[in-house]
């Protein structure tokens, strides 16, 4: 086993920080033994804070209409995919079904659809908040103005997911059209933090043109920004994008990075993503064993799920909401973890704390 890698992993588990060069070395020199060692460390840390609780979030994909033309995305503006948009009543019906199934966090996700003005989206958020005051409301609707984020926060949204995609400005430009700018993305993420949201960021692992140093820069950004949540998954190509012929990202590297992120920030909320489950039938279980503690069953109407395909071969598009929920419960129970239905707040941790496995 590479003793230098072991040294860096042990340092990260103690101090929760590495240099950019140390992160790069770890990513470049990973192998099965190092990945297993890091996963063992990370899962111990996760269990010491969260036990074997896995938090469940109800995902509602309410529009696949998007003004942007990101080169990797299956619902990009130029995609010939069939478009749809749920109305307020549809979204509230999804929430009602989810609440009856035990969900206490709703994640409203869409493309950047101009139909959902501040007035319309605030009305939806406010209705959910008033109807289910014991629930958390997470938004994932892309880049908006700080004023818009503020209005949505005041309407009742308290969490926001906005993946940074990459911490390297040059790499960012290779993944996006010229009209989109890295600085704007980072400003939105900072605006969300300043307003008071619990902020989720994240990146694709193995996206086109990505280097080991790019991933190391992502790790350093996560370390310095300290998000409440970080959603990462392997890049999976969509046949409706310019990147259709690029290879998918590595499941093993994604799992390794989940473990590294857990050691960077022990109390972070870390999803085992659908993308992991798409590339590996046991991907979500492996994600939890690598340090993840969140899963997101789909509450969207089955009639529209096939239309919200950011990448090819996405799983669970034909399952009813209850099927998704119970399937994930069984999967977590198969590895001796259990799904819990509270809102799943980030639990206290301060730098310098030491943790032992429960």
C-alpha cells in the first residue's frame, strides 16, 4: 500500500485539510487498497456523527425547460427532448403524496425556466411552507439574482443546491457556452451563503477535459467554502449533447472522492446519487459505505420522468413514488443502514474534534 497516500489520508482525517498538491497526489495515486482504507476512515466518521441514519429527500423535477446550453446536459436549450412544465397544483400534489409517504424535505429541481418568475415560484414555495411547516424546502433552479434568492428565502425556502461543476475557471468554460461565466456561478453560491441558506455545491467526476488537478481544486474549494451539502456523481454522457461520445466518469473515483469529502468536513450532508446507481447497480449502497448519508427518491409524476434525463439511461424513471421510497429503504437495510424521515439537518461539528466509530 502506498505509504505516502496513507499518510495524507491520516492527516486529512486529523486536520481536515491538505494542500492542493497533496489532494492531487491522492487522486493520482489511488488504487483499490487506498480507496478501501479511505472509505473505512470516512464511514467511521460519518457513523460517529449520524449513526446509521440515512436522510431521505423527495425530489420533484418540475420543469425540463432551460434557457442555458451547457454542453453536458440532456435538457440543454438545443436538445430536441420533449419538454414539460408542472403547474402549481401538480407540484403541491407531489408534496402531498410525499408527505403521506413520510418525506419531510422536498427538493424542487428544474432547468432555468423563465416561466417561473419570482412571483410564481415564491407563491409555490409559500404554499408548500404553509401546508407543511414541519418540512424543509430545497430549491435547485439554477442561477438567479441575489434579490430573487432573498425573496424565495423569505417565502420559506431554506436550502439551495447549485453545483459549482468545477473550481477551475478554464475547465468551466470548456463545459459551458460563452454566455455563461465562472465568476457569475461563484457569486451566486456566495449570495446564497450570505442570505442564510444551507448551501449545496458539487461537481461531476470524469467530465470532459477534467484533470486530477481540477478535482484537487474542487476538494480545496469544498474545504474552504464548507458547504452544508455536496452532491457529486460520475459524468454520464447524453446522446443529445456535444459530449455524447465521451466516456462516463469512474464509479471508483467518485466513491473515493465521497470519502475524501467526508474527511474534509465530517458533518457534511453527502448524497449517494442516482448517477452512481445508474452506472453501478449497487452504486448508492457503495456510496453510503464510502461516507454518504443522503438519498433522493423521485416524487415526480411518472408521466414526465422520462423527459427529465440530464444523462442517458437514468434509473427509476418508471417507478411510482412509493416504489422509489421503499426500494431505497430495502437497499439501505441490506447494508445495515436505515432511512429516517426527519428533515435531516446538518449536525454540529467544529474543526479539531476527534470522532470514534459508534
